[in-house]
C-alpha cells in the first residue's frame, strides 16, 4: 500500500486503490495459473514416467484389475460353509497383531511422554535437553518402521518382537511430537498458582499439567493405536508374525478362501477399532484432532 | 482461600472441613494406580505370549555387531592357500575374485615362505609355510597356530579368550578390526578399514581407487581414455553404472518412490475434493447419496494400503503405477473424509454475503466456499504427501517397487550390508527432504493465501 495523506482528493485515491488491487489480482491470477500448470505438468509427466517404469501398462492392466478380487470371491463361494470357520481359525493371528500394536503403542507412548516433557520449554527441564529430544523425535519419526523391523528381524530372528520395537520407536517420535505440541498450548495459570503455593516439580506436573493434557494425550494415543494396527499388519508381511504373515502365506499359495477370510478379518478389525476410538476421542476432546 | 483468618488450620481441622474434597481426591488416586497395574499385567502377559525369554537367548547380537561394523567398514582378505604350496598369496577386497590390488598394500610384505602382515592396532601376523604366528598388545607371548600334515589344526603359545580353536579350525578376533581364520585348506587374515570401498568407481573403471576430485584431476591430465566419450563424461558414466553400488538404479528407485508419493497424493486430493462435497451435509441434502459416498470413503480407507497394493500388483505389475494407485485409493478415502468434515464446518455467513451481492451458484462456491476450505485442503494434502513418502517405501518393499524393494533385495542377500546402509541413508534423506519441502510449501501457500 502506498501512504496517502488525508488531503488527497478522493477520486485519485480510488483510482490508486483500483490500480493496486488490479496489480495484486493479476499477480495472484498468475500464481494460480502457474500452480495449476505445474500440477498438470507433474501429473502428465509423472504418469508418463510411471507408465514407462512400470512392468505392466495401465490400459493393459485395467481389465485385470477385477480379475484378482473376482478370483478370490469365486474361491470363497466355492468354499461354502467352510469359509466361516476360517475366520475363527485366523482369529489368533489377528489377536497377535493387535497385541503387537498395543504393546508397541504402550512402550512408545511411555517414551513419548518422557520425550514430550523433555522437549517443552517452561516446564523446568534442563534447557540443553530440549533440542536434543526434539531432534531425536524428528529422527524417530522420519525413520521408516519397516527398515528398523527388517534390521531387527535379521538380528533377533523372525518374531513379533522386532515389529514391536520398530512400532514403539516410530510411535515415540510421532506421539512425542503431538504430546509436546499439547504441552506447549497449556494454560500456565495453574502452574504459577501451584508454584506460588510451594508445590514441588512433581506436584506441579501432576496437578498443573496432567489434568490439562490428559484428554488430548488419550485421544492421540488411541489414534496412534489405530495406525499401529495397520503398521503391525504390514510388518507381519516381512516376517514379524500375526495376520500379515498369514496373509502373505495365503496370497503366496493363492488360497482364495483363506485370503478373503483374512481380508475380511483385517477390514472388520480396522473398522471396529476406528469406530471405537473415534467415539472415545469425541467424548474426550469434544471434536476430532488433527493429523501428523 | 476466601477469607483471611488469623488462626491457622490444623491438619484435623482441614480434614473435617474439606472432607468431601479430600475423599474425592483419594478416590481419584485409584484410577491411575489401577490403570498402571492393568498395563503392567498386560505387559507381563505380552512377555509370556511373545515368548520373550527364549527370544533373548536366541537372538544373535554378534550379528548386529558385525552388521554395524560392515556398514561403515570393509575388510581386505589376505589368503594363503595350503592345498597348493606354489600358489602366491592372494590379497583382495572382501575376498572378491576380481577385488585384487594393482600392487601390494604396504602393510603386507611377502617373504620366501609366506608373508608378514601388519593387521593394525599393533597386531602382527607372520605366515611361514603352514604356521602362523600372531603377536600383539596385551599378549604374554605370541600365539602360534599350525596345520599339521594330516590336516589337524593345533595352537600353542599364549591363549587369550578371543582365540577359539578345535581340531579343524582356528579362529582369532583380537578386536573387531582384525580376524584370523585357519582351516585345513587355508590361512585367512582379515584387516578392516573404515570407509565404503569402491563407492565412486568399480574395478572395471579406469578411475578405480580414486576419489571424485582425484578422478577429475586425473581426467584433465590424461588423453582420451575411451573412444567416443570425453574423460569427464566418463567419470559420470562410470560412477552412474558402478556395478557394486548401482548409483543409477538406486537413483531411479528413489525417483519411483517419490513419484508414487507425489502422484498418489495428488490424485487422491483431486478426486477426493469433489467427492467430499457430495459427502457434506450442507451441500448434498440427499441423505442416501451422502451416506453412499461416505461408505465409499470408509471402504477405501478400511481396505488398507497394503491390500490395495497387493491387488494392484496383480493388475499392473511391479512399478510406480501400482504404488500410485494404492496410495490414491486409500487416501481418496482419508482425504475425502477430512475434506467433507472441513466443508461441513465452513462459516455460512460468508456464503450468504456473496449470495446477497447477486452471485451465481458458481461464484458462491468460488468466493464463499473455496477460500474457506483451501487452507485445510492444502495443509492436509501436504501432510499426507509427507506420510505417503514413508508409506511408498513400505508398500514398495512389499512388492510395488522403488527404493523399498531395492532395500529388501540388498537386505535379503545379506552380503553387502554397506549397500543396505547406503540405501537406508538415502531413504531417510528423502523422507526428511520431503518433510522440509512440504512444510515450506505449506507455510508459503497458507500465509500467502
């Protein structure tokens, strides 16, 4: 904006505003056009490259898209009543996956709690610790779980434990960041009040911070649990046990009925936990929470 | 509290006056204690269910140490073949047949009957015929090992705890950086060096053994090394086609992974937006169609990226297209749901304001609705772009291709752990770069809008 003195004539001012506005508008339009052009370019170019790199083509594969699901459905119908016991047969595998996710979430959550408190300013933590904890969380978040799980499977052998450690590690980073964001946004009043009443550090945290952050913490924890169930299922695929491993076997041996039973089980589990946790979350915080 | 009284209250008095408050706070204590106990019991159950005790016994932590060492170091083998007395001493990197040296390194001195080898850290080994003498710090005397004519292996002299010996085998590992191994057929010495061998150029390259700067200088000083290509271009092409590190392939795989994440998210957000309007209460008054769209979102989300990628691999084969479709399908569900929630939460007054100026329905959307949801649209899409970079690695490893598959391949062979480590580093670098890029773009777009 150009500065205008009160003595200026009104018509000139409007002209000027009009001009400025037009300029800004043109600039904005240019940016929008550029952005759309860039998006289109990435889309067209990217799909071109992807099509080239892919071993099968898009058009060629399109008709095959329904083949595999159709096969599975057909084989499941062939199995007839024998299909339902399969659900029961694979239930232990599902329980193992849920257990993997739960233990990973608990261990990661405890670590996240510690990290979150260590990376929040103004809670009386030794200041040099703050950036260290933050960088550690960034690293833990960026590290793909799968890589850690594969490495640990190599060392510890194929079992659910490598997956749990990998999930816990990633959870510590992801939850730690969300927790520390909650910590940053608390009302400092109660803390000052408690300090004035002579409360020590533990008491200040217990009565000043925890009541404020607990609903959000629980909500984030539940959301992470949900994500971790999917992650544990995927890690099973590389040898960590649970439903993922069964799925890999079933797909590898092209057992349609088993595969569909596992798909259904996984789908039901994810939807059920999705529903339960979103109901609980809504009750705790009043509305949904963001995504990291 | 409320009034400032002159008398101070005794503990009993406080108990009596605030009995209700205190009782409640005592009751509240049971909650966390109970919860903590429950979690503890659950963890004990998990410990038993996952059979942790036997796992701890079975785990191979020595493997971890070797892997860790291999990720930043390489070893040079010095091998004496005992079956063929006339055979010369072999010196090679990682024992590879073509990994020979143009001339002997200065820490190996050949003698008439064997060799004197400096293993580093003060350890020295002397091979004389079929006998090996090892000296080093912390030893009372030399360790001697020999292979007798009948093929049995025996050791004499001092016997530190890092020496393992039986009739058929002698094994010594004073530190992680030296290793001596004797069997009936050969004496093998390993010396470890920190670094990644042949990272820039492989054995076939005329630049083998040089660093990048060194090769650049060398290229400038030499006449044309290979016909039809300039020396400097040859540097790049040799680096790019390095057989051991496969820089070109790794780069291509990285590009594939980024493509998957970028295009998958782009398609998901572009398809998700119009569908989100159909799923929003304030834009689609027809309950049945609204519910139908929402169930489609749930279905897409619920099936999970893993399963989608398996289905698409069958249809489209290996490659980025499969990954793109898997990400696009899953995230159309997720983003569609998020967008529809954002659309339901817009401020109606702004739309009314635009309407009151006589705006057409299209203008009402353009100026009343879009500005309100655009920041959320951009922010959520970019958040998902970030997390999809990680996801693309994972579904890639399950078979969709890209850097994930490359990683699993090198891990499965298990020989060149440093290659795996290199790919891990690159993957993490890409994930972090994506993180920073999307954060930067988000700030830029949202504050400018």
